[in-house]
């Protein structure tokens, strides 16, 4: 099943990139349940746990699932240049019309009104009802005062969470996002829009004059007359996020390149002796394998060519600092205990890949 966005020359000409503090905040909260967190996301979660109001966390965790593809769209207003600031984004959230809040809650939560235009995208109403999730108690409690009051509380919670978790690093985060936008714009200018779209991440492809997004339902977004919006995020993994609601432009939130600059273990900040021993690039690769990662993911995060990443991984593997295991058609790399000790970190399995079969040292 697929979401299809027909793209004419006029649609493409109206499309744009955007950076949005609310999108970055929500994307990070979605990944809170990962057993092994990238260093930059782990820092955000730790700061939120100690610095954010527990009531903000409860409400946001109730609305932003870690195990379901849909987050009510009013939490991430359609991005624009004015929404780089979390305060401005929160103001848009606060002013969301009550009917719109209700609409998004209906889409998300089981037992609420069934919107025919949403249910029609699924094989049956029963399938749609199974797709929805139960409403968590913190959301139900906040909703008792009405949808407008809920939107206001959500806006305050987003600012509270951002202030605690992202604000200390926002300048560095924003620099990564801006550099990614520059890279994508250059790629589109040099290779065309199709090549740029195909490189956004998993589940998104340019085919026959349209953007196709893999989803568990079928939708044709035929209202993208004002173009589409591409939003980079340092908190999104390989799977591109998608949101669209008539008449607003559809939004694709994709993983930004170069997030290794946020890991906190870059060559400039890491151990000098280790860098001298194995080199800056290999030291950064080793530090980035807190969780199993593919060559493509490492290439994206480090803003290096895949061939360069493969070359250095080969050296690290022959030195028994990392190992590679195949999962279906993708090879995932993880740090070996010796590599963990070289980094001066606690030993442990940095990402159990299960019984996948080691690739060996050749």
C-alpha cells in the first residue's frame, strides 16, 4: 500500500525545505523506547527526565506513541520559516481550532468517531479500528476541559520539553539541519529532484512523476498545489515520516545527514591517543556504533561517501573492533568488546542482533 503525491513542475516549484523546532522535538520523543539510543538522543531524554515537568512528559508521551505510526498532526504544525522557534510553533499549536484537534484525536484513538475519509483508506472499518490505539489516561484527563484546553496544554508541554531537552544544544542541532538542507538543494540542482527524493530515506521513492511513500493504507494526495515540505531531523531514523491533511501541503520528515557532529564523541572531543592510533574517521565510526547500524546509516550520519565508510569498516573489522552481521539484504555493524574497551566505555553487547550469522573477517 502506498501514499502517492503527484508532482507537476508547478508543484515542484512551490515545494520547499523547512526547519521546525516542534518537529524536531516530537521526532525525538517518538524514539524514547529504543533499547540503545544514539548518544545525542540519549542526552535529550536524560535532560528531559530530570528537567521537564513530569506532567508535560506524561501528556506528550500519551500523544506521541513510540510504537504506532501516527501522532496527532496538530502537534507539528505545517513548517515554515516562522516556526524555527519553538515558542512560535507552540503558539500555532495553542491556536489550533477545536474541530481540528478533535479530528486528529479521532484519527488516532480507538472508540472515537470514525471519519469516513480516513477509514476509506483502509481495507475495512474494522481494520481501521484495529489500527487505532487506546487513548492514554493523561490525554483523556486533559481532554475533559475540551479540545482547546488540550491544545493549550500541549503547547506549554512542548516548550517545557524543548527548554529542558533541546535548548542546550539547539544551535548545534540547527547547524546540522541547515547543512543538510544545503546539501539536498545542491544535489537537486546537480542531479534532479528524483535523485534527491530517492536519497531521503526508507520507504520514499520518486516514480513516474510522483512521490511514493510506503504506508499501510492507500491515499492519493491530490491537493499538493502549494507543493510539499521537506523537513530534516536529527531524531528520525532511516524511515521517513509523512503527514498530510487537506488543504495543507504534505510534509516529509527525513533523517538529516551529519548527525555524528552531535554524538559527543567526535574526533575533536574524543580521546587523542585513540585517534592517533586508528585515525579520526575510524574513531568516529567506532564511537557511532552504540547500536547496530548499516553502511548507509553511517554514511548519512557522518556525511561521508558509502565507499569511504565501507573501507574504514573493513579495517575495523579486520582489527576485530567491529563485526558485521547480515539481516536479510542489509549488513549491520556493531562494536566488539575490544572496541568498547578502547573507547573507555562500559562493556556490554551494544545491540544484540540475534542469530543472524557473523560475516567473518573476509
